[in-house]
């Protein structure tokens, strides 16, 4: 055998061995992968599935913890709420009617005064002198009139005796009339002087509460002063101007037409503390087109002076009281795309989804007009997993 043939045989044998090794390696890899997936599919997966089927809870059979409330039947008051501002029934800026020096202040700031009470005094001496002059003029003219009247009587007797001309008698009668006119004018001057003198005593034109003093004693005051001496506001009684939406007005008008009193309570800014009780006094004659609201006026006696002019208050108007109304907590009322409903507890501790008609709301209570009766229990907490027919486990409110 030649050396070339021997070399070719060796190469052929080596190539054959390499192919056999490659095939065996690939076969081992495929067998390993198949074994892995077979084991993964049969043994672990089957065990986990069996474990889940054995221990997984069934939420449809587990009662849902809820809190319930019993629907009650009682009188249900209906209120309308609004925002208002306290307005003094009357506000007066006290100003002097004559010029002069302010010699006395007779009020205390914040004092309640009655109509006619003395507030201040202006120096009266110049006005007393003017009164004396007017009275002196009156006395003189009255004397002239008296003398003219006596002459007229004497001329009249002489005329009857045909001892004097008629013209002279008529002239004397005209003189008497002239003096009578002067006396009348003098009396008016006297009365005017007395009036000006009375203006030196500045009195309260209305009953109310005086504010802070606007001018001090010793100043010269004038009738054309813009500030005045003090401002008096009448707060007993006092009024409140408030607004309501236009769609709330018709029930109020109905009550007013039947001559029923509409009671109103004023609360503080926070709406918690009651300040005064009053009644509806008047309704405005036009609706504000920008806000769609109507102004109303209420009056309060305010005997304890808890309301101040320009004070902001919350208004609560008692419109009517529904007798024997079914009421529940507002938290029990639910809503979906079909409307409002409640979950009613049935005898077997399951719930029924029941459609209801909601009425007015007062505080945390809601009036149910239809489809709920007294004594039925409704769910007020724990709605997350509820549906019609769900089983429940009742717990006290606020314990979930």
C-alpha cells in the first residue's frame, strides 16, 4: 500500500469519528430538554394546582362585614339655607343743624340710646341773644298794633257821628292790618330763634346703638360737615339680607300667600352657633340674572345684641315639616347609572338592592319618599363587595 492511500484512510476515519461525536452530543441535549419539560409539566405544576384547589377561599361564599341601620319614621323638617348680611333697620349719621362750638359730649361710645336722648351740646349763647332780639321786636310791634287798634275804634265812633272822613277810618284800618302782619312775622322770628336754640341740644333721632365718636369736645362744628358727630344704628330689631336660588322660591311664595309665618334662624360664619331667631319680612321683586338668585329680607328682635350691622351670617329657613317621614343616614344612599338605591337586609342575612326615591336632606339624614318602610335595615358601611343577594356579617357602625 502506498503512503498516499494510507493517509487518505486516516483522514476518512477521523472525519467519521467527529460526526459520530457531534450526533451523540446533540442527542444528549435533546433528551435532557425533553426530560426537564416533562418533569416540570407533570410533577410541580400538578402539585401547585392541587394545592390551590384545596386551599383557595371562595369569596362568593364568605359573608361581607357591614354596618346596618334601622329606617325610622318621624317628623322630618325641611330647611333652605342661604348666605346673608346683617343690615341695620335704620342708620343715621348725627350732624349739627347749627354752627358753633361743641361744648359737651353726653354719650358713651357703644351705648344704647333711645330716641330723644341728649348726645351733645353746642354753645347756645349767640342763639339766646337772637331769641331775645326777636322777642323784643315782637313786643314793640304788638304795642304798635294795640295803639293802631285803639285809634281804629275811636275813628269808627267818630265816623258814626259823621265827625270824621270815611277815608281816614279806612286808612287806619289798613294800618292795623299792617301791624298785624308785622306781629305775625315777629312771632315767626321768635319761633325760628327758639328752634335754632333747640338745635344746640343734639338729641338721638332714633333708638339704637351709637358708634365711635367722630369729633371731640371743643371743636367748631358746621352744618355742612360731612363726617358728623356719631353714627347710630338701629339693631333692635335688625334685618338680614340673604339670597336663595330662584328654583327654591315657589314653596316660600306658597306659604306667604297662605299667610303662614316663615321662621328663620341666623347662624355664625361657621354655621354651628345659633345667633338669633326671626321671621321672613319681604322678598325682592326681581331675580339677579347673573347669579340666578333672589334677595330676601328677614327681621330679628336681636334683644341680646348678638347681631351687628354688616355681619356675615348663615341663614336657615324652616320651610315645612313632613309628618311620619321615613328617614335614614345619607351614607346608606348609593347611586349608579340607573339612579339611587339602598341595600336592604333580608331575613337570611343577605341583601337586596332596592331602588328608592330620595327626598330632602337635613344634616346627615335623608328623607326617603318611596319604596322603604319603617323598621327595615339598610347598609350604611361596607359596600365594596356588595351586590344583590350577597351574604353579610352585621357589625356595629364604624367598626369595619
